[in-house]
């Protein structure tokens, strides 16, 4: 028996029909939390990590093709895009030519199946909030689901815990807010609990490629698949060099105690180590959240741990209702799927181009994706058409929410191919065919409109 808070949480999860493996995993982290575990990774315990680059690796065409034929694809698709004012799956957002994230992902995979004569199953890890919308949107692709495998499985949910007392929070006004996803580290728990991992193994798939559905650069590329197959590694993550926009994000390092690669997230960094976290010369690589794992190795690791992989805990403190700071503080127990890299001896990282890391977390990112920075080829892969990705910073008062954003770009995104940066401070609506050149900063105290076909330069 555990503490009263844990037993209450267990009962709540059982009543909600949560998978027993997920309940045991939650209990594991609850006990860590009770004993004062913070999940912090001190700078003194790690060293910087260097790695090989994909551009320097030789992958024969036949090795790449064979690797793709033994690969299954999983897309993390549990997010609602609430930070952008959405209440549906973020992957339903229109990106280009009337196509959503889901449309482009499906067409990327269908194209690769034809190119490599590969089965290449595509499976979505949805949440209870995104499942219905996602399955409805994918219904138009009759040949997408692979026989014997599901098109989706559901991630688990865990109760939010009151910071005072560590008991499950109650919120009768909106009971959904009593629950939270346990981070994308739940991937492994959900794969095991739903039986999907076993079905992939039984069907003969050797590798799984996992990425976020809001990252259209994360194509199950044959060359990367071939590198992973050649490496013999049980687990690998694609990395990119950090830029100024990544200063506050996580990074890779090597743990001094045992030499294992670790992924340190911002929430696992002590305040006294924040300067080291932001040092791009010291910690040069960040995760794309594009990862690869060997099906047998993952199965054996989960079996040996009774389904609890034991990823480092992330203790996330928020308000019960994220939109109401007057509600009590709660602790959300989370894990990151990339943190599994420290579980596997012989795990690898590889530096890839920034074209494999095009996440959309804000409307700033969405504007870049909808602009002419990228071309969408016949293979539905994004091709970067400019030498650099411009820095975009739109006034959150007018552009943060997708609905407000769309109103201010009613005829599409401006041309950004020749832009270095675009900063908008105020309420500005852009007409058709606007072109941004160089560094452009717009500041206005009242609502303004940029005329159609206007060229905005450094003096804008």
C-alpha cells in the first residue's frame, strides 16, 4: 500500500479505465515525487556532447531501401494547440494548398511506399481529445491503414496533483482539467499497454521512427533509416545545432557517472545552471524529437522493467486551470520520450540538417511555414527555398491565436524568401502579395493595413 494520495490517484485512474501499466508507471513517479525527487540534472554532472553528422555518413542505396521496408512510423498527435487558441488537434491546421499537417504526413508516407515498395505503416498516438477529429480527417485515405495494424492508439492520462498535499485535484466546473497527459515519454507505456509494440514485432518490423505531427520536416527518410540500421544501435535521436531560438530549450550531454548520453530539458535545469543551458558553444545540439528504436531492444527493455522504462521525471508546476491563475497550483508528472536514450547502452545521436526540424509551436512558426520559405514538392517533402529561415516575432496581442492570425493575413502569408527578420508590434493586416526584404520592424499604435504588392524593406 502507498500513501493516501497515491491510493486516491490509483482509484481515480482505475475508475477512468486507465491501463494498469500506466497506473503502475504513475505510481513509480509518484513515489519519487513523495521522496523529494526533482528530476534536476546539475551542470556539474554532465559534459558537452559531440556527434557525427548525416552528411558525412555513407549509406548505400540498397541498405537505405531495405531499412525503410522494415520500418514503421509513429506520429505523436495528442496536442490541441491550445496555446494558439485551438480546441481541436493542432495537426488539422491548414498548412499549404488547402492541405493540413495530417494531409501532408499521409501523402509523404504514401509516396515513400510507392518509391521503395515498402509497407511503411503509419500509426498516430492520439489523445482522448484528438482521436475523433484525427480519424475523421484521415478517413479520405482509404489505403493508409496497414492490414493487421491500427491507424491509432491512445496515449494515457494521469491526474493532476495539488502541490499542497499531492492529492488528485478536483475541478467540478470542468472535470477534464483534472487530468493531464504524462508527457510524450508515455509513448513506450502506451505502446506496450495497447499491444501495438507486440503487433509490430509479430509482423516483422525491426525499426520504429517516431516524430511530432507538427514537424513536417520529420519524413521517414530512407537515408536516415539506413544509417540507423547500419549503426546497430538500439536507440537513436536526430539532433540539430542549436541557434539563438533554442537557448531556452533542452540539449544533449554525456553523464559523467556512466558515460551515457542524456537529454536535459529546461525543466530539469537548476536556476544556477541556466547560463550553461543557454551557452550555445558549450551545449551545441538540441533534439528534433525525431527518434528511432529497435523493436526487439525496446520490447526487451520494457519486459525487464515490468513495463516501467524508468525515464527521468519532469516535475511540471502549473495552475489547475491554465487560463485562470486564481486556481490552485498543481504538479503534472511528465517524462520526455527522448530521455529514453540514457536507458540503452550503445544509443546514438546524429546531426541532421535543420530541414528535418520544422516544428510549429506558435503562429510565428506557422507564418514561416505558410510563406514561400518552403516549396512543397511532388513527394510532399518541404524543400527550403531560401538560404536562411528568417526570425519572426508577431505581437501576441493580435497574432497569438490562430483566428486572430488568419484575420490579419486574409490573402496568405507575405513573401519571406529575402527576409532576415520580421517583427510586428501592433495591429497590422497584410494585403495580397506583400514582400519582406532584409530586417523589417513594424510598430504602430493603431490598426494599419499593408497594401497589396507592397515591398517592405529595412526602412519599413
